[in-house]
């Protein structure tokens, strides 16, 4: 494809994360947002006015049928990722889908097969991969700088259930749906757990087994606000074994007062270790060498974002990461985690593929 050609992009779902998608696309040369869709007519009109000019729709099938699009960004709630993504892929339209890949493993598999058949760009927005430190850490691991990976320590800490750091969750539908399985939420595990799982798998290779404990804590009397039953998990702790034979603990919660949005990962090898604390900056990589017995802080250079990689894939035809295969691997790990909690057993990933 001609790299100078203007690319026409559509966005389906116009909630909070869609604003980030729109701004990111508009920061790329020769990319134009031409169509927007949401079931809420008032919301999509306002979104179109802000990021257009572009046509707006309340039916994604009509939008995909009428518009000539070079790509589409799927920013709906999790349960609609499959139907929207597959519809676009069947029309040979490249897809960038928000995480997690889908609401369950079966639908994620169907999305993966649709992408494989369509042979067009299909990516999952694991946005933590945008961090320069994570990309630099991967390079140094592949170069053998910390040696054989032995142990992993990873966590994702938020506190919006414990305080008002992001406003009062009890009066915001934007937060309430994340606490309700009926409204499409996979809880803390699906919402932020998929990020920390992806970071760990990205650095340490595929997970082969998981032992997970989920917990949903009482929040208010009756644990129901309006139409929202507050039954989605708030916290989880997982023990994971990786393909590299390394083991690690991965955990996340929405109750960690003092941490609004902290992602942390440390990888320990037999020659050294490295750690990234996003709260201190996604561009800072700390690395320890057993030779010098010292820590070194590295300021990492900016890398491409997932949205920039998506556009590059459309333009060049060369596959980029994280793709739908990556999304499916994390969906398998999420599924195994829920199964582990339900059965109180360690689950082998190969048993559910």
C-alpha cells in the first residue's frame, strides 16, 4: 500500500477509551477518522463533533456496509468484541480491538479464526506494550543479559474501590458496569489482569499452568446499585509457570490505597534481573548485573504505540504485535484462571486449548 495514501479509519464504541484511540489516530500523518458508531445516539453525535468531521451510526453493520474503511477500532464493551470484529474481518477490514480479546474463550477462538481467514491486520490493544521500558526489557532478555529466567513478580494495583481517587464509583455507570458480570465485566482479572498477564507472558514466554484465587469483597449493603449487581471479582492472586520453566506470582486489585494505577514487573534471572515500575515512568528500566553487583537505571527511547504499529501493518503488510494470536493466548490464561478458582486446582493451559 502507498504509505502516503490517506487512511480512513472508523471507531466503534465511543466510551472513555475511544477518546484515547481517536486522539492517537489523529496524531498520525495521513490518517483520518471518517465514521463513528455507538448504540447511544447522543454520545456518538458528540464524539463525531469532537473528532470528525465524520458520519455517525448507531448500527455497526450499517457503518461497515456503507463506509469505505481502511481499518476499524473496536472499543465496545467486552461482550461485543467478537460480533463487531468478526463482521469487520469478514469484510476484509483490518481490526484493532480493545483488550481483553473477548468475554470468553470460545468467542476469542472464533475471532482468531476469522482473522486468520481474512488475512488482514488484526491486533489487540494491550496498551502497556507502548511503554519503552517493556520493549527494551524484552530486547535485553532475548540478548541473554539476565540469563535464564527463574522467577517473576508482577502486580497491577488500583484503588478506586477504596477511595475517590477517580471519583465516586457508586454514582458512575462507567465504573459500575465493571463490577457487574451481567453487564459484561470479567472483573479485575479481565479488566486489568489481562494487562499484567500480557506483560509477564511478553517477557517470559507462554504460560503453561496457573493456580488462581479470585475474591469479590462486600462494598455496600446488598451489593446492588440500581440495575448493577456487584458480583465481579475485585482482586486476584495467581501462581504461574512459564514455558521457560520460570515461576512467578501475578496479582491485581482495585483496593490498593495509595496506588491509583500502578503496574510493576520484576524478572529475575541467573545472571541478573530487571524491573519496571510504571508509577515511576514507563520509560525507566532498572537492571541489575551479577557481575557488577549494581543496579543501573536506563532511560529508554520512545517506541511506537500499538495504534502506530496497527497503521504501519496496514501500510506495509508486515505483521505487527500484539496480534490476535497474542490476544488468544491471554484469553486462554484468563479462562484457565477462572477454572482454577472454581475447582481450587492448578490448571494446565494445554488442557483447555
